[in-house]
């Protein structure tokens, strides 16, 4: 009699088990077990860097707590999901203190699929990291998201002064070769990959276009928009536009301020992405705050 290995199915329960396998392998410091969860074509990622893992595992004891898991897409053979976990690190040698304090809450965007009768992780990308104090509490304000290696936040900081962000709190910070971006989300969506609204400030060392006029024209005419309108433009210093387009959750309604400054190029955006429009009073308030931000173009603080 011949026996054939049944092809595994992707289920919500299997996803939860896989996440637990990731975290258990990490906290148990089992690099081989951790690596084997990833597809052979997807093992050259920073998360699996052998040197970094060995260094971390030699210095710290690690506690892990799963905070959130959301399944975005699910079929029998593949799935996309996000999960958020809290890691607390304690030095194995008490005389070392806690060094640079790597305590953090991180959120990951993950894709899994069945290949050769096995379930593999085919994508594993961190999209959010919150920094914690030694007691495991989220650090206050922008300290929660701005990493030590950020070099442009001081340029971004001055444009925050005019904005009343209310329930929007620091939730993400992205580093690129010549740009950085900070994002503010609703507190209840701080771990979310898709949010109902967000406020962002992006810094670039240089503007890709030759002028604000050209940049604004590209935004309005080279994207698939349902609506696009210039609200205000000032010489070649800045423009404020309003756009509407379709996204994953339906309508996206956005106000965008683009500015050239002596120290770089900035884009400030407020986006509502829950399928509804920004109401008239809120739109006027965001416009006034964006216009107030332009007063900081020629200042460094």
C-alpha cells in the first residue's frame, strides 16, 4: 500500500501556531529552527542575520508576548497577515546593565504559502517598531518611534509645531538612504497595517522634480485620481492640494502640502482612508494648519 503525504492547508489555527513557533524559536535561541520556518528563497533577510542573532542571544534573555494578530487574506494554499509582539530583553550578565535597551514592540507583515507540501514564510517585513523603557512601557511622544540612527528628524520636528493631532499618536518611522518619514495613527490602530486615517511628514534631501509646479503637476496628472485640485500655491515655495482615489478600503481622501526649504524637500499629508471623505470643517482646519506650517520653511527650529 502506498501512503502519500497530505498537502497541508492554511488555516487560522495553523497561522497562530506558526507565529508561536517563530516566537518560541526566537526566545529559545534556536537559530536553525527559526530559519527552517522560512522558504529557502527568503532566508537572506535582516531578521535572520546569523551574526546579529548570535550576538543578541549571547547577551540577553528574551521574553515575548503576542499582542495582536490580524489575517488580511486567507485561502487553502496561502495567507497574508500581520502580527505584533512585545520583546523584553534582560542582560544575562547583570553587571552589564541593559546596554542600549532593545526593548520594543514590533509589528510584521507576513505572507505564507504551501510549496512542496510544506507551509513556508515567503515574506516577513517589519512595518512598525515602538521603543520601550526598561520597565517595558512605550516611550513618550516621538521617542516612541524615532530610532537612534535617524539623522533627519531635527529637520522634520519644526513642522510639527502648528499641528493639533488630537487622537493621532506617533506610530511609525521609516529610514531610507536620503529620506525619512514619521507617521501618526489613531491610538486604537497603532499596530495596524491599514489605518482609517493618518498624518505623515516626509523629508527628502532633494525634490525629484525641477520645481514645485512640476512636482504638483505630477501628483495631479500622473496618478489614477477620481479628483485632484490645487487649493493653494505660493511661487515655487509650496503647494497644497486635495486628491481623492480608490484604495484597499474604498475611497482615500487626502490633503498634501509640498514644500521646498533650504535644508531639503518636505511633504506633509493628512489621509482619511476608511471609505469616507474628510468633512468640510476638518478639511478647513487641516488646510489652515498646513498653511501655518509653511512659516517654518526658512527656519531650522
